[in-house]
C-alpha cells in the first residue's frame, strides 16, 4: 500500500468518524429535547394542581366563614346579577366581603399572569377563568376593585365583559 492509498483510507475513516459523531449528536439532541418537553409537561401539571389546591383552599375557607353567610344574603337580593345588592350589607359585612373579593381579585390576576406566561392552558382559561370573571367582575367594579392590580388584567376583564355582552 502506497502513501496515497493510505491517505485515502485514513480520509475515509475520518469521514466515517465525523458522520458517526454527527449522528450521535443528533440522537443526543433529540433525547434532550424530549426530556425537556417531559419536564415542561410535568411542571405544567404541577402548576395546574397548585392552582386547583389554592382554589379549593379558598373555597373551603369561605364555606366555613362569615363570607358564606354574606353571600347567602346577597343572593337573596339578586346577586351576582345585581351588584346593587351590596348596598344591603352592613358596613362591617361590606368590609369583610370586600376583603374577600380583594383576595379573589388577586387570585384571578395571578391566574391571568400565569396564562400570559404560558403556564395556564387555553382550555382552562377559556372555559373556567373567563366564566368566573364574567360572574365576579360586576361585583369587583361595584366594590371599586377594577382600578387596582395590573393594567393588563384590568384590560382583560374589560375584554371578557365586552365579549360576553356581544
């Protein structure tokens, strides 16, 4: 075997090595991408569970509090369709109810932020979040809560109410 044949043989093996390296890297990148995607899906599931737990905790606390009695009174006066029912509350009941609604407003503002960041899926947002905002937003406005919070959340509340009116 002469030097030219040896050089060509070495070049062939070098090219095979480069191709094998590229194939190996492609497989590694694909596996890494799949692993990242699985981690993202797990994080989304954990975030969803955390939101569900927070909502359940709020509801359990409200069920055993003065808030449920106040809401029962409000329902008798036509709430939530009639935010004017809030005028029927005593000053202390109104303060208590307002504080609870501030917590609810903050919870929904947080959910909207999570949606903006991609941590809340479209289905949950469209079928749960928007319906609840439609229900509570008139009360928030009547209590003066529509002026606080993030401007993007306030704008989204207005968009949801406008879309529901159409």
